[in-house]
C-alpha cells in the first residue's frame, strides 16, 4: 500500500467525528438588500447561534454569483434542529431573516466524517 494511502487512513481515523452535525444553508439576499446591509445583521445572529447548546463553529461565505453559504457545526442533529426552531421564534433575528430571499434558501444537515484544521 502506498505511503500516502496509509497516512490518509491514519489521519482520517484520528480526526473522525461521527457525532457532529454540519448544517449547511445556501441562499441569496432579498431584492434590494446589499451585502453591507446583510453583514450588519450578522453579529446579532452570531450571538444567538453561539448561545445555543451544541454550537461548535460557524462559517459564512459568499460566492461570485451572490449565493451565500452558511455552515454551522453542531454537537448533534438535535442541537441543530433545536437552534433552527428557536431562531424562527426570536424577534431580534427578524432583520437578519428579512435580508434572506426565503424561496432561495436550502438547508441540509450532514454527519461530519472528517475535520482537519
């Protein structure tokens, strides 16, 4: 077996995390909302997300075509779902949610298999 295959297998085993959930949301901004407008609402959403049980990390990026990608790592799928339900009830997050074009938003959950940082 080539050395790189052995190294990959060892690295994969060392970093395997079967219980964490990655929540990925892709979306576009609502009509008339600028990148700056949206980014001004992000700190409040970050504070909310960081306060939720099971939060591990969050990444928010934007592609050249204006598609935003949010990835949040949660300790479990239950934590992710609980946070999503609470987010919809939180009045302080209305400005954040209004910046997002709802029909464009797609949420997926996946099981984290390998994490290297």
